[in-house]
């Protein structure tokens, strides 16, 4: 069985700690078995990454599912700033979130945010999901058709709706079309929007 020679120590350190190679990638690069790589690392007291660290490296190397529009004219720049401000106020901003989640019942606000996602963030349409929130006195299927027209997202991309049973007559006019969550499953885009929000805070807060 081929083994890693001792003079390759600095190379293995660089590949593993600096370049983020996995043990299997190092084995392939050096033309040895995975067992030989693990043995070499143990023999030289090279501390292996935690599973969470490995997962984070994989995530960092993963290509984003969107293409940011970096050539913005005055109108597009304005749309970007509005979209960022909307998410600052109405979006789910926890770092632990798996992606973008913007909730609102205002039709025009939803339209503007959808334009922000499409024209500024350059999203993939198939990654969009819409989650409807409504009351039991409303018709979920009709509302899905309504919001599908507003968002230009296929009804097939709507998740199973959440239907509240504690309807109060006095709140009838509050959400005539229910409320939707516009979701985009890419944490990298969430991080990008949160960075734009931080930039806004630094510039104006």
C-alpha cells in the first residue's frame, strides 16, 4: 500500500488547513489510499476538522443559485435599496435560517419584492416557494390562484397553506387575501441581503 512520505507534511498541512481539501481529496491528489492519509495525519498529530467545520467548507465552496446584477442604473439601484429596506423590516433575518423568507399581505409590497429578487438578485425561478397563511373562512385554493397571478409563481410551487381556525369577524378586512411568505432556498442569498442591510446600518444609522 502506497504511503505518504514524511517530506510531504507541509504540503498536506497546506491542502487540509489552507485550501480546505478533504482527506479523500488529499488522498486522490497524492495518489494514495484514504487509510494512508488518515494514518499520516494521526502520526503527525494533524487535527481533523469537526463535522460542522467540514459541512461549512462544503457550503462555502458550493456555487450560489443566483447571479447578482452588478450593473445597476439609477432605477435599478433604487429598486435594490427598496428591496433591502423591505427585507430589513419584514424579512426573517436569523443567521440560522436556510434561506430568504419575506412575509406580507400587501399586494404592491409583494410585487416590488418579487422584482427585487428577479431583477437585482437574479434568482432561479424553480427555487422559489410561496407559503400561504389564511383563516378558515377564506378559500385557500382561490387565494393560491390570486397570489400566483401576483407573484408570477406557479401554484405547484406553493407549499401546503397554514389555515387558522380562530377567525374573528372583526378582523375580516385585515387580510382579505391572506398573507404569504415568499421563500427562496439559498442561504448564500440570505447572507448577501443581510450584508446589504449591515451596509445600510453603517451608512445611515
